[in-house]
């Protein structure tokens, strides 16, 4: 380091002579040594100056944690703590290796995650329990007067005047601090009173996406399940649930991990903006291009992912289905008709319903009679011995090429249950070679009527196209493949009907030229991409992948869009292949240790079943949005359909689905379910018979048929890990008005007489303020907490123990507390145990032990799925059949509830696990060995209702229980489950988990680092031998059937309602026409109120899941405050410049925001990014003078009838498996420039 | 004893307050304030430069002001610190001194004030700069502008409009008397009002000085002019950068 002393010739001077002179003079004024060239000075010491800097970046400890609630990143983080204060976080790097031939999962973590620690000490942190002041005063007064919390609560909410006072104050501030004791007592009193007065199914809990903090989710879910309260679904409610997944696969969102993108040769990002919404995984997509992968982006705007793509297909919003249908047309034409590809043909014969026979029904009489697709031909239709076999109506039939005779192959639903099916529920065709088409010497042809919806207003019209037919057992039949060709308009020689003249025929669906007029994507480009997609799949044996996102999934008709996508991946043999198939990444919810989590969350260890509700229908009814629907469900029906929906509104359809047992319906009856058993006893009847009699006689009704009657209101709603009113509440203003009784901006008119529900009671005056208690647990103030009556302070993700998994990553992460919950905050586990303790104390006096009657829907993956042969709908209400619980109406199950013991049961694993085991997707696990392990690991409870049971008093113990009770984290259970499946399928499976049979993942393991999971029958893919997870690889490689009617992937759905909607086959349906349905102006209309545009709410680059819009760092990085993105064309039309204040108004509400004018946006469409909270810079509106709304103030719920189908094969209900979606993308709004002087 | 000292009876209580108490208060605030600021607000010791937000106006206004004020300061040193007798000893007549002082002083004063006007105009009209302006800044600007304006006005008024005022017989001795801890308020009682107001506003300015961004004057990075480009600092003899804690010293 030391420079040589002494004079040294200076070779090069400094910058100038002046500098030389100045700098050169220093050596005369310092004792430090200056180098010969004058450039350097050598000092000793004096480094204290950077002590502050070292101090700034020093820390006392590093704790591993991750982010909930629903971040799909699954990133492990180092959380740094200094002096007991969380200082910052940084990315962990120790992920399990992907293996030698691929990039690794690390690096992971995005700026949003890195900004999370801001919340710990942020000004919006909820530090203490808060209660609405006016409510607290009244409660305290009543409590002092009456001496009992329950009576006090009943006194306040029972008085219309006092009740109105605190409800009207919601959203207007006035929250005051309370203690945990007092708040818990009030909450308990509200619960006890509601159970006593109305029944436990008037209580509801909402918390989304358990996968990314399952113990926190299970805490409240377990509490509500023990009470008999209702847990609301989230996946369908968020419109993230792809209904096409159950329809096609009989499985929900089983998708590849992100590491499998690397294996794809051709990748289409369709409505999924990977760098923004899947930031830590986007690197796979970028890397795979260097391996030769071709990447396509389909997006209406120039989204962030587009720049990574080789080609961009800018399809108009909501028209993706048209593009996919045209691509399907090309693939069917070029790879199935013009030329047969062995790989494709073999695949669809074995793994899809294409070879299965479908009857054609004659519609009309005489010479005008036409054919329409009917039902799958089943063994029951064949006559003879096969018709007499068990479950014959659920055994579908195909033709064997060798014998040309009908064959009933194994693997269909009829083989899944019953004695005879044991060992043959598999896809092994033996020597049978299925015929894809019935065309041939013995075939004739018939013209079939199919429905098209590509009219300008989206209404139905007919197509007439011929298919080859055969007569089998007296039925006119064809194959699904033949129908599919007809539907896609792929002509074959000699068939009647109207067919496209070629790819360039713009009139006939579904040609490339036809789609060009709809999507704006050039026909040649669409055809070429389709050809490349299929050619890549042909050469690589199925390694073509479509990553599909919310941009295509949040539409009313997204199920049709998705089915058109899945047709592409299934025809080309990409499903069940690594690097291929669908990759749906929208609100993923894969709880990998699902069995253990489910047992805990539904309290299945103490009582079964839990009440789980489809949230969309719940709010559609209880926020009275049904009152504002002026159109009939028939509007959506196919051309020439049977009129099932004629004269019925959406609410009628929901009521029908509920009473037929298809979908759950809570509150169920217009009576307290705790009284029914007693009433039946009093009447001297068995409870089932009593209920059936009362319903038939009309003395008792379903609550869903009179949602506005006070006894049917939801009375208590608890929200945790969620921001319902700032994020997911479609129809936000209707929530504020009817559910909460707060100020709202609803401007819509109610349905006029004649357009009102037929089967529902109509109250002239819609109720407001239905809810008695809105309780929220959160760590930050949100749009939900400001409307809540009680707010409890929650721990953040750096302050508790929990588990985290996603479907994009094959490992389990842990949450760990870097600091103890600060101020008065508590973990969700502790909070709900606190509430349970207070509840049990009050319940001992007021409730005791009672018998509850739970009405449960017909469940998927159980024999309930055989309740509706052929999907022929019979409604007992109209006299088409008798009400039979468990067959034509919900199952009626009595459950004993010892309310005083709820607290004891919360914290211990109950005895039902010993006797009934734990079941996931039809596989029951014997967990006695695991319970014994947990007794030793967690210790047992002494005394009380749970004496001797394994303890789960602490969150870590709950984590251990989840891990021990699930196959993915317990090799013994995985192997056991596969052995159970082997017995049913007759196929070797147990070897998939055998390599890990002795392995058990403990919580301590997850604290060391992310832990890879074990292949388990809980999921359909295999990780054995370290391969990347891809769904359905077990189905494809081990011939295990899909959980569908045929046991194969379905192109055709033969349920009555699917036919009624014209959606038996993949079809294009445009976005809903809000002009026709609600009288909104048409898109592009411009008047004095502004311009009408399509209103979309995609995800925000600066706030997703782990981190919200209010985060100061992200507000600083982005523009901050509410914004709406619009095109420069639209902006010019209404004189808006970038950053101007604008107002967006439609019948649902009003939004004020700043305009972001960007050439990224397509004309006619605006984006208001999701979840921009009311709390950040939202001014008053010009429209009504009140504070502007959130993104969902302009949306509302619209329910699609096909999502309500149940009780039939894969179209059966399971929680978050199937249900109506809370879609919101079909909406339009009028936007104008507003006065630039805003006030708050 | 100051030869110009008035009798105690001439010195009113107000004069004592203004020219004895106030100067020492300002002095104490100035010295102790800087010490306090250095001790407790090291990271706040900054000009809070707004160059990032705007530099077109700044490029003109800032040098104009800063070079102007440098000459103003030099002029004050010449006028206040150096006794009249010294300059006369070296042969500078009152007239010569006066001519030089008024000429240079007016030019420097006008330059300073013009620079300040540009800076204040910029601060008010450029949105980003105005957003970065605190109440403290506003006060500082007001006092600074007032002091400068009064100073210039006093000079102009007494020398150009009036017949000239020899402050070196009254104000300067008073100024030096404050620092010799023998303050003589009577010296100030006869000074023209504008000079007195200028002195008072200056006292106020020095009083608030340490609590404003003006602290940067004391830490003007003059050393950078002569600093070699690379500064190596070898470790202190001790092991770590921090002083060893008690009980953990090296043995």
C-alpha cells in the first residue's frame, strides 16, 4: 500500500495546470504522506467516520420467513433484526436444486416483497383492538344495565334505532381503542346471540388462499367449523377459479411448477403478464428462450411480458376464445383430417373423450325435425347384461376398431365406485383400439344444429353441420370427435351442412379469417401460430404450453375461453407431459399438504361436515345485487334450447341449484337449524323426513329464496388475511348499501315487476345494514377495517409461525417470527383461540350442547357424483321428482355441537381422525400412526373435552400436525394412499412415493430451508426422482383415470344445462353486452358525460399480494394514489392529458382517479389496477360529493348458470373446486375529465 | 475604557437590551447551536441541495449570490474588525476608504441581492423546489433577505443619497466591544436607524443560523480544492472500527 518515498518524476499531470497547482499544494499542509504523483494521500486511522454506515447495515440476527397471504412467489426471505426492531429483508438463496440440466429456482424475490418490512412500524399498522365508538358506548351501557354480554349485544342490535346508528357510522371513522378482553367478549356475545336467535349458519368467515399461510387460515376456519358457521369460498369468488378445469379434467388447478416452463419447446403467454404478476419465476421464461423455446404473448395491451415474446398477438379484450377456436380449427384440419399424426391420435383415443359415443336427439317433429347433440351413450343404453351392471348409467361406450362393436372400457365414473369396479378403474384399453369417428361403411350422416354466439350482441344463432352417424342399440350415435369437427367447422367429404370455404372464409365459424374480424389478429398469423404450436407438440411429444392468466380468466364466459385453450393442449397431447399443457396461474391455491390442512381447517377431527359456501352466490343474494338484474337467465341460452331458463332470473337458478343439492346454500333454511332436530322430535318424525315434509308442504323454505327476510340475513362476518371491501367485493357499493347500511354510490335501478325472480320473495323495500357485526383482523388499516365494527390487531408474516406452499414451486416454506408480535397484536392462531375461549365461557350458559342440522351439497369425488344419470335435471319443486336427500336435494346430516367445549376442541386434534381417517379426492388415509406421533411430538391435552388428545395449542404444533397428516410431507402416508389407489385402479402407483416412504418433513426442516415435497395421490403429477412437477403425469403414465364421467379429459359435456347454454362443446362467446343487459352506453359512445370504455381491473405492478398499494416505497416508485390507464386516443377524445383527474361513472358507482395516458393501452379499454384502496389519496366525487370508490365500485356480480351445476360426475361441488365465479371484466364505464380542483 | 463611551445615564434600558443582551444571546445561540447541531443532527447538517430539481436558474443565481456574499463578508471584516486607526496609519484616507467601500460594497450587495432574488423566485415558482421548501427555509430566507436589503439600503441611503456616514467611529467600535466583553451600547444609539435595523436583523440571522441550512457555511468543502484524488485510510491501531466495549478489550 505504501508509496515509495522520495522524489519521483511526474509523468502525467492532473486535469489541468490549475488542478496541478491546487492539488499539488496539499503536501505542504498535511502531515500525511502524499504520493509522488500527488494523486493519493495516505492517512492512518480516521475511519470512525464510517461507523455510522457500518451500524446502519449491522444486525443482531437473521430469521427466515416468507410472505402470505396469497403471494404466489413462495420466496424465502432473510429478515434482519437489530435491537429488537425489524430492519429490512433480503432474498434467501438456498432453494432445493432443480438438477443439473436446468436453471435454478434461486434467485427469487421481488421489490414488493423487499418492501414488506415497512408495514411492521408503518403509520397504518393496527396496534390495538379497536371498536366503533358509538357501538362500544351502547354496548357498555347495555352491559352495565343488563349484566350479561349476550343480553347486552341482543339489546343493542335488537333496537332498530340504536342498530341503525352504529351501522350508519360505518366507514366514517370513530374507531376507539379497546382491550382484547372487552373486544373478545363483544365478539363472543355477538356469536352466541346469533347462534341462539338465528342459527350458526348466519355466521360467516372469510379468509382467502390458505396455501400461503395455512395455519393462519385454519385458525378462523376451524373456529367457524366448530361453531357450525359458514366458511366462504375464495377461488371462485375471486374469479380465479377456472370452471373449465373441473369441466375438462375433473380436477381443479393442477398445473406445472414454474421450473417446468424450461421443459417447454413452445410457450404461449395468454393473458398472463409474467414479469409483473409472477416476478420471481419470470426468469424461467426468459432463460428458456436461450434453449430455443419460442415465446408468444397474447395481450390486448403492450404489457410488460410482450417485450420478451417472439411474437405478439394483440387480441381485443375478451375475444381470446375466438382466437383459440380458430387455432383449434387449424389444428383439427391439418393434424387430424388432412393428415393423421400418430402421437396425437393415440393420445386422444386413450386420454380424452373424443372416441366416446354420443346420442343425437331429434328436436321437433316431422320433416322439420333436426338433430342436436344428446347424451353420452352409456352401458345402461346398450341393454342386456351390461345395462344391468352396477352404475351402468355412468359407464360410457366407444367403438372398437377391431370388432366394430361397442365396448364399455374401464376407467369411467361407473367403475370408480362399487364392488365391480375394483381393480379396473383405469385407462388400460387392453386390446381395444377405439374408433375416433363412426364414419365408414356402416355410417350414414345427419345434420346437427349447433349454436354460435358470434353475433354483434352476443345472442345465439344456429349452425347446421353434418356428422357421420351409426345406429347402436336403437340410438343414433356419433363420436365426440365427429361432433368436435362439426363444431369447429372442419369439413369432411360427403357430410351435409354449411361449412367454411377455407381459412379465408370470414363468415363461417371458426376459421382464421372469421376470428380476425373479432380479435383483430391477422388470420395468417393465427393459423401459423396454431400450426407451430401443434408441430412443436408433434415433434417434441407434447411439449407445447399455454400459460393462461387473469386476462383471459376473469370474464363471465371464461369457461368457454378456457375450454378452447384446453382443446389446443389436449388435441396435441400436451396434458400430462412435462413441458406441456395448461399452466393456469391465477390466484393459485395449491395447499400441497392438503390433507392435514383440510382436517384442521374444517375441524374434521371433531365434526363433519363443515359448512362451506360459494361466496359469489352468497353475496349476490345477501348484498341484494340480484334485485338489480333486469334480465332473464334465458338471455344466455342457446338457440332453439329447451327453455329451461325461460322466465327465470339468475337468483331463481341459484335457488334451484341449492334445493337440488348441487351447490351449498347457507344460511340454508328460513329457520334456525338448531331447532329443526327438536321440531322433528316434537313432531315425532325422523329429522330427514320432517324436513322433506316441511319443504314439500311449503311451510319451510330455503333461505336463498327469501334473502331479504331478517331471519335469513348474514349476521356476523369475520374477515382475516383479507381486504374484502378494498379488493375483492365485486359490487362494492351494493355491499356498502345493503350489507353494511353505510353511504354508497349505487345508481342502478331495481328490476321492474315482471323481470323479478319467480321463486324468490320480493320485499318492496330492500333492507340495508343486514350485518350486525363486521369483525376484521388485520395488521394494517384497509378499506375493510374502516367499515368494521371491531378491528383486531394481527401479527405480520414476520411475527408468526406458519407454512407456505404454492403450485408453482415444489417446496414447503416456513414463516418464523423475527420479533414477537408488537404492541397488542396477536397471531391469527392466538386471536381465534382468545375469541374461542370467550365464546365458550358465554356459550356454557347460553347455548350448551345442541344438535345442528347441516344441509350438505352432493360432493365431487364421492358417489354423490352419480346423483344425476345422464345429467338429466329433475327438480322436485316442480314435481319432476321426489325430494330425496342426497339425491335430488341436499344431504341432511345431524351434528352435535357442545358449544362450551369449542375452546378445548380448537387446541386439540379430535377423535374422528382415529375412526374416519382423513380423505382427499376420494382417497382415505389411515392416520392413527401419525396421531400417535403427534401425541409425542406435540404432547397431549390434560383435562377438558379434549383430554388425552394431541395438542395443537400453539401455531408450531398446528404446523407439525399439518405436515404429519399429509402425503406430500409424509412419505408413509403418500405410499399408503397410493396403495389404496392401486387397489381401485389395478395399476402400480406406490413406487412413486416409495423412495420417500421413510421420510417425514418436520417444521424444523422447513426452518432450515425450503423443503421439496413428496409425490402423493393428493395431486396428479409426479416429482419422483427429482423431476419437475407437471399435472396429470400420473394419469398419463400410470393410466389412472381423471375424475370425470368418462375418466378421460372432456371435450363434450352432456349435462342438460350445458346443452341449454349451447356449451356442450367448446364455443366462442363474446364479452357480455352491458348495453343490452343493463342499458349502459355502448363501448365507444361519446356524449356530454364522457366516453364509454371497457373497464378492466388487472393486477398492479406496484402491489401484489404480499404488499399492498398503501406501501410508501411502492407509492413512491409508482405514480402514487388512484390511477386509471387509458389510451392516448381515448384521452384525446375527451381532452384528458396525462395525470389529469378523471371521473369514471356507471350504474354501479363512481371512481375518481388520475389518468395515466399511455400508448401501451389499446383504444376503447381502460385499466384500473386492482385493489387501490379508499385510504390513499381518494378525493370526493363530482357526481355525488362523497369519497370516490375503489376499482370494484364500478363492477358487480353476474352469475353464470353453468357454474351452478352439481351432482353430476365432474360437475359436482367441492370447496374451491367448482362454483360460480365472481367475474368482473365484462363491465363498461363512462369516463370524463373532471374539475381539476379536488377536495378531500 | 472606550473613549467614546457615553455616561451611563445616556444608556437607556432599551439600548442595553438591544446592544448588549441581544448580541450575546445571538452569539450564544450561534456557537451553542452549532455545537448542538453537530452533536445531535450530524446527518441533517446539509444544504439540502435542490440542484436535482432545477439547475437553469440555480446556475446563475447561486454563484451570483455566493460570490457576492463573499465580498460582502470581506467588506464587513474590513469595516467592522479593522479599526479606523489602522487604515489611517497605512495612509488610507477616510475618503479613499469610503469610496472603495461604497463602490465595492454596492456592487457586491447588488450582486448578492440579485442572486438571492433569483434563488427565491426559483424556489417559489419551480414546483419541485417549492415542495422541498420547509417553513424553516422560508423563515431563513425572510431574515436573510431582510438583513441584506437593510444593509444595502443603509449603504445607499447614507452614502449616495445622504452625505455619508462614518460607521467606523460608532458601529465598528461597538462591534469590537462586544467581542472584548466590554460592550458599549451608547455607541449604537447615535447610528442611523437603517444601520441599527441592519445590525438587529443580522443578530436575528446569526441567532437562527445554526438551526437552518445556513450551517453549510461552516462546512464549505474548501479542502476539496487541494485534496489529492485518492484518500487511503489504513486501519486504526485497534482491531475493529468501533471502540472495544468494556470487558472485550484486547489483552
